[in-house]
C-alpha cells in the first residue's frame, strides 16, 4: 500500500556502505531522489572510507558513519540510537545485508525498501526484484530504479531522470586543477589546444581484475603514437590508490624511458582533492576501480578494462558518464573471463585515440 501524496519533505536514509566504486554508482540514484518535489532530506549511511566524498556529494544533506560489521556492541548501539533519533520516514538500501536490514526494522523506520535478494529481505516491507547477478543492466540503473520505487511508495511524482554529470563542478574547475598540477610538477605550461591530458590508473583497488603495468605501457605507446599522428601531443598523468605508489612510479618511469611525456599525479590532501584533480583529465584509463567511477561521475571521458564474468561485465559496471564519453574493453568470448592478456590492445588503442581526438577537439572548440 502506497503512502498518500507527500506534502512535506521526506527524511530518507540511503545506504551504500561498501566500496568506493559502488558508492559512486549510487550518485545517479541520489540525484534522482533530489530531483523530486518536494525535495527529500537525504542522509547517507557510509563507512569512514567514503565519508569525505559523501560530504562533497551535492545530493546528500547529511551523513551517518557506519562502524561496520566488525564493530563492537557499543558502536552498534550508538548507531541504532543515532538512526532512531533522526526519525527517518524511509530507508533505501541499495545493497542489502542482514545487519542493515535489522537496523532499519529495529529503529522503527516505517518504509523500508531494498532489492529482493538473499534472506536479509525479510527485514524490509517493500522489495524490488532486480536479479542483478544476471548483469542485464548497469548497476547505476538498478540503483535509479530503486530510488524511483521509493519515491513511488512515498507518493511523490517521479521526476525526469537526471543526466550526467552526476557530480557537477564549476566551469573553471578543470583549468584551475590543470594549472595547480602544472605548478606542483614544475613542468612547463603547455598549449591546451594540442595537449590532451590522459590519466592512467594501473592499480586494481585490491579487487578489480586489471591489465598489467607492461600491458598499460604498450597501450600508452600505441595511443600516444596515434594521437601524435592526429596532431596531438598527450601528457600522461599516472595515478595511484593507497599502497599502489610503487606500481605507478614504475609505470611512469617505463613510459618516460619510451620517450612519452609522463608524470606522476602530485599527492592531494585526501580523496576529495584527488577527485578534483581527476576533473582535469581529457581521458581516464583504468580497470573497473573507484577512480574510474569518480571520473565518470565528473563526466570525464573514460576507457575501462573489465573481466567478462557475468557478475563483473562492462555492462553491469558501466560508468555513468555520457554514452559518447565511455569505452569498455574485456576478454573475447572464446577466452577465459579473467584473461586480460587476450584483450586486443591495438584495437583498444585505436578506439581510445579516436575517442580522445573527438571529445578533446569538441571541448577545445567549446
């Protein structure tokens, strides 16, 4: 039974308390909720790892820190007390676990909606069947559909779906970041009209299957050569996550030895500063990692390398930037699903160079 038409802003607790990439793919759903009228008040339950990004998200009004499954009983009691005191009208869990389902039920949130998966669904009084394991849609579309189902239950007319960028930034942000990075690296300021910045992230985030550093070096040489043939002189910016600095340094040195213009991204002051640095990218190349999905939220052109297993396909973990700004590559159907060496690197380089040339030229003209 649906609620009557909402007249006051609803207080919604949204949960996506797992990894960075998963959280970034929740931003389109958060934008959908905030596009409703009256605009709901959105609180996000997030781990400390993504808290800074949640505070920077334009679609989130407040956050609650989740101590996690391993936290002691005192921390769990404090979490229940905090949630109870907020008096939420609804709970939207984008990825359900028993602990979070029980939290919503135990704290008396009347409307509790989640995907109808696993036994944790018993704690929810609204469930949406999605069968995500079949990977028939992008993860961010599944999330949007859950947000729309919640709005429908709240009696709120569905808004038009928001479009990229899901992390809008000021028009001059990219130029400011590019200037700051140029100064930090001590490199000569380059002509923006013929020098695209290609970001390359060789790390795996500890879970994503990715190309090897050697494969990335070969890819970069091919892309660089093709861009130069088109009159562009790329500057390569190598990025890394925590614990991946040595891999990034080694790749940067290899590329420099191959006479490519390559630099390491200077360290920022936290994950939000790192995200802002990504806004300077004319192309972001990586495996299906958190940084790839940050760049996509900023609507930067992306090229992602994925395994082909059903739970991790390019379609399931598709980036949420504009369709014309995203490329995806995975092993062919006759290769092992995680055999990243079977990806046709020259074909990928050709597509990346063409995509970069097209989008970079268009943005320069604009």
